[in-house]
C-alpha cells in the first residue's frame, strides 16, 4: 500500500550531499508508488519555538505566522518522516532544528499524527562516527517521545566537499532504501 512520505531536509546548500541523498530516497520511494513531498527547511522562514503554548489556538499549528504552518499539515498527512541532513556542530542545522522544535505544537494541540515511522539520513565531513552521536541521540529521543518506529539512522562519514557522495555507492543504497521502505 502506498505511503505518504515527507522528506524534511536541512542543508542550505542546494545540490549538496544530503540534498542528493534526499533526492535519491525520493526517487526510490516514488518508483515504488509512494507519494513523496520534499520540504527544504533551509529555504523557509521558521523561527524557534517561543513556548507560548498557544499552538493550534488560531487554527494553525503555530500561533506565530511563519513557514512551519506550511510544514505542519504536510507532517500531519504523512505516514513516514524522513530527515536528510548534514551534520552541523554535532547536531541539526538551525532551520531544521527550529522546524523540529515546533513539533511540540502537535503535543500542545493534542494532535494525533499519522506518522508512525521515521528515518534519519545524516552526512558530514567527520570521519569518526562518535562525532555523529549528538544528532543520533537527539533523533532517537524524538522518535521515542513521538512514539514513532525508528527505521534507522544512516551515517555517511567523510563528506567534505559538495558532491563527495557521488564518488560512493550511497546514492544507489539510499535509492534502494526508498524503494523498499
């Protein structure tokens, strides 16, 4: 049965490694008949959560008017959330982190999400897998808190320059993952 999938990306670098990986996953998932939407957080105006606890009080997820109100309905209509991101200072890039922080609105608004599964694809220049532990632990805590089935954390190391991922077999692997999700 086809799934509705949202691929949430974090890189401000168009055509960068995590962007290419997201597109590979999308191509695979679409070829398997799934409905996929890509949301590029870096291109959006999303402020951090202000903890006002007025979520959904004016009909939108966030009381304040920003592009999270564009993302929220997409998440609400998805069965699977895929996050494809570069590693920034041991964690998520700021725009992506702001979007994820606003998932809090679903809790405050008592919104039952269709999302039941999630997957993290993270790449970075770091060679040592230990340097990815901050983002991995944050992601695992998010999936536990949201009660999503964690479909895994794919760590791709040594991606220093734009396009480095094209010199590996990761594009093919991630596309295959999209086909088999």
